[in-house]
């Protein structure tokens, strides 16, 4: 299985090109992401915080959920 390193699109969204000719560090489709960590000011990419709660009830074992992650792998 070949592995390919994916770069975070620090240059933002750009819908002017086909996916095969997409400029470096851009993406044709982004949703709720930001390039810089607010607390440390580091460029590492991450999810923008929401404006409202996703779940109305508490999830977990009564303890507040601090973070949720989604991991996506791409096979080339």
C-alpha cells in the first residue's frame, strides 16, 4: 500500500481549479476549519469551534466530553 503525505490547506479554499491542478496548500472544499491554534498560535490546522451544542443531553459517563476526534485515512 502506497502512502501519501497530505498537507493541511493553510492557503484556504480555492474553487477556481480542478482537483488535479489545485494550487499547493489550498482545497476546493473546506468546512469549519482554521489553520492556527488559538491558544498557542501554532500553525497546525484544526476544527473551528461550534456556535451551539451538538447534543442536548450529556454524553459519556456523566463527565463532560472535552474533545472528539474524527480520523480519516486515504489509501492511494
